[in-house]
C-alpha cells in the first residue's frame, strides 16, 4: 500500500476528507481495467483486445465517419478531473487532428454558470480571486447553495477559525445541511428563488445606507440599473416569493451592512438552475454594492466542484475556448494559438455546441456520429439520463477512456484502460488559481496507458502524430506558450518552480514572475477596468410544481461519495456508509404520504421515475425532497431531471424538478440499482 506523509499545505493545511484519505485503495481495485475492450459489431459483448487492434478500429471508424459525414461528425467529451496537460491536449486533438468543432466537458454540468457570471461581472473567471485562507480572516462569510461540510470538508477549518474570532456565517440553502447547522443564520428559500432573495437583501442595504458609494463610483459601472430594479423587492414581497421570513432577510442585511469584511461564495445550489447565471450575478451585485471586492479578506468567489474544475475549464475543453481562456471567436486569439500549434488560423474550426446541445445532436445532419469520452460518466451525470442513454446508443462509434467499467463504458464500442491519479504526472489548478504539481507515485498496471499516450497513438494513426506528444512536461511547456497573453496566462510556470515548492497562482505572464494570488487589487480585466453590475429580475423556472407534481426535488452530494461514484463505489468503507440511493423528506411530509423510514416509494417527474427508499429528516422544507446524484442504474437521480438549461451558460437545471411521490409495496425490488427504469417525457 502506498504511504505518504502529510504536510501543512496552504489550501487544506494537511487535511483530507474521507474520500481523499481512502483514495489509495483504488489503485488495487480488483476490477481495474487493464486491457482494451472491443464490441466489434453492435449487439456483441465487449471482448478483450490488443492496443493495436483497438487503435486501428477507432482510427478506421473515424476516417469512415469523417468521409461520410464530415469532420464535425466526430467529437470529444472531457472532464474536470483531467490534468491541465490532458485537457489542453484534448482540445488541440479535437481541433487539429480531428478538425472538429465538437468538444465540451462535464464542467458544463458543474461550473458553467459561475464561469459565465464571473466573466460578465469581473472580466475573468477564477473560482476564488483570493487565497482560501482569507475565509478564516473575514468578519462574515455568506455561503449560497454550498455545503462544504460534506462536499469539501477541509474548507470548514477556515469557517471554524472565522467563527472562533467572532465572525458570522450565513448559509442560504433549502436544506438544513451540516454546513447550515454550523451557521449563525440559515435562510431556507424555496428552490429556485435565490435571485429574489439577493435582490431583497440589496433593497434593504440601499434603504439603510450600508452600500459603499465611493467604491461604486470609482470601480464599477451600471449600478443605477440595479438600484432601480431592487426597489421592487421589499421584504414582504420577497418573503412571499422565497418563503424566507422578512425578519430573517432583515437580519441578514443588517449583518452584511455591519461587517467590515465580507466574503460571498456560491456553489451548485444556486448555479445549477435554468437561471443560474442570474443567480450568481445577483449575489455578485451584493458584494460589489458593499465595496467588498478587491480588498484583503473580502470578495466574491465560487466553489469549484471537481479536482481540476478550475484548470479543466481554462485550456480548451470548453466548446468556445482556446488555451488560457482565449476565445475561438476572436481572430487575434485564433492567430496566437494557431502559431503555437503550427497551423493556420483559418484551419481551426469555430465554436461548437455546449454539452446538452452536443448530445441532442447525435445522429442528426451536422451532428455527432462518433464520440470519444475522457474522464466523464455521461449516463449518470447528464440530465434526462434515459434520453442521453438512448442518444449514446445511436452513435456509430463510442470510445470511453477510464480506469473502471463505468455506466457509460458499458455502452461503448471501445473501452480503453487509462492511468489512475497516482500513476502519471501532471498539473492541476485548484479553486484559488493555484497550480499544483501531481507527481507520479506508482507504476500503472501492465497494459494501462496515460490519456496523453492514447491521444498520441490516435494522432499517429490518423496521420497527424506531429501535433500530439505523450510527454507531460513537453505538453505543459506548450500549454504555457499557447496561453501566453491570455487571461489565464501560464507561460511563467514550469515543473522546476513547482518542484522547488513555489506557491504559484495564475496569471503568471513571465518566467520568474511571482504569480497573482489576489486579483482586482488595482482594477478589473474589463475594457474600462471596472466591475460591472447586472440587473437581474427574478424569473420562475418553467419547471413548476402543480397539483400533479406538488413537490420540489433537489439533488446533490453525500459525504461518502464523489461524482457518479465510479471510484467511491469501489471503496469498502465508503460503500458501507452509503450503499444505495434514497429520497430524503420531512417526517411530516412522509406521514402525509403514508410513508416511514425504509419504506419504498416511487418518485415520478414529468421526465421519468425511480424507486427509492425513504429517509426522513427535519432538515428539509415540507415542500422539498432530496435525492443524491451519485448512484447509477435504476437509482439515477437524473432519470428525473429535465432538459432545461440556462440560456447563457447552458448549464442544466439539476437543482429543481417537480415530482410526485407514492408508496409502493416492499416486495418491488427495494434498493435495486440495476432494475428497469421507465422514461416519460412530457
């Protein structure tokens, strides 16, 4: 068993959550993939094959699809767990080797609204524009739709430090989560009403004169439009919309107005909505009005959900993006990257569709016929999961690169075994914009390759091997050159500086540059150097409760599991803690429905249904139920969710679905994770 010593690392101070300190068990998992698997014809089972045969089959089918349907008929789908090097190489492979515009990644399901809002308001997307340690030094921390006590436990040490110094914690969440239990004030709104709540708080701050007029005048624009809008959000009206008592809204506003330093953080609870970008912008408006952005121990940020959720969205996995946050639609950006890649700007394809549009286009004219998936499990993670499964089955070529046979890999024509986290080196970028060097700790099993090796082999087979290298250090150096001059400038980074223990935050525009741990101290990377207010009015989701579907469903994570549980389901201690999915509801609601703890019920939405055991808790609103999204098969929470997406960020609305609940007899396959699931689309 691999053994390492902890150290007082600045971000987590040496602390790990349960998932982190048990992750080493995965390296010895008995069902680890160690050989390619092929489905030579549709309907056949996956069978072991050689790497040569697998690469040849993929290459031949890509060539055939491209010849018949064009270059855009083959695309790629990445993940926020890939290293910066792999994310960069995947974007380059798609656009240069395949010549396709069709690439996106699972961060579209996670960070898209935050990234869009931060760019609109500040001109740049970095989850935290300040070091994580600032949380322990602020006077007030506002967490919106965030539950770090379960999803990011090491962060809570900073919350404890803040509270021990007399600071206050305000949590906004429809559930009374473990994080909310630690709060000085918990606001429990109706799901999807965050914009109204933020506007109501700003209304009161304006009324009390608590805003920072000097900061607004000197460093922001468009405030007057927001001031006019929030005049409509008086406390009684906001209470009627959100369900949060006016007295609690007034207390939150008073505390925010009194605090000398405030940090506001949003997470998936507010972002994974059909108006998620508006939700984030409404809380950005609050922090800007208070003058809390750009000074020490204060500011606004968003909590990143995946291991490389920050770096993974910076270097070309997103449908419209080139390395360093350069834009495919910008002629200067195209020219700069094309020069590094040794191609003409005209040869680079334009921006492609976002994830859900990409998947909906499978089998249509101009859409996908072949898809290569790296580090993602779409069958479980995508909304309208039954529909997505049907779409993936329509592909003429589905290739999945994974360490384990995930739900998505089971549908694939080719499964390629790739290295796990400790078996190859590379860099990650955490939510602070801090670059991390992940060294290779152990050798991979025989027959297992890195993602970079897979991309190199495919590029060679397709006759463009000169464009992709499996050497991580060479790839990182090229990434730096391609990002030079972009917002996320990595050109000053190298493995030697990281190996020497330097603390490096992007942007780092030249060798020897110290990096930038705090953004916005002197200005914002916008055309006029000012942050921008955005007036956002509350708009209800079109996914509404009614007599037939009277309850709100929200989804989220558990302490014991991560993402689609492809990894955590293989760790005995974690599975013992949470072996199956469930639907959580208030005891009073359960009693009304004739249900008790452990009973089986049918949860049905307009889009599908699942059978789940009941778990009662007083931490939920009476009108809201919760289902964790980790579990596969017939227990997939995303069999219930809709296809609604935010019109700007294109993030799906995971956090609000109207459902009905009815008891079923205990004999109907209680707890089964692989039984049939029905799909019903309205």
